[in-house]
C-alpha cells in the first residue's frame, strides 16, 4: 500500500490532535517544496534515519525502442537518486543493532 499525502495528514492528526488539518497540510507542502527547490539547485537532501536524495544528470544517448527496434534519441535529463539510511535498512530487514 502506498501512502498518499492525505493519509500522511491523517496519521499526523492522530499524533498531534491539537493541530488543524490545514496547518498540517501547509507543513507538508513547505517540506516538499523545500526538498524540490534544493534538488533543483543540485544540492543533496538528507533526512536522518530515512535516507538521502540527490539530483543526477543522465547524458544524452541513443537507445533502441524494444517494440519496434528503431533507434531513438534521448536528450539529457535530470533524475533523482535515493539511498536509504543504515537505520532504515536494518528496520526493513529486521536486524538488531
């Protein structure tokens, strides 16, 4: 099951009942906006005990369409690389510290 922003806000509301939904929504929007802007500047985003995000630039290349076999030119583009933290890795794999 994927978590969507509305589900995240519901979970936060359970933990922090004194906050209004619109305030929780605004907090989430600010955090996501800052992450996006930081990645656009080419900087790294580190969320402790979760992982790091960084922008990666793929070079322009010529690839093959697997359905037709034709060569396709792909322009250079930016992608996001994510690496999980050691703590998250251990939790996912039920390892003890």
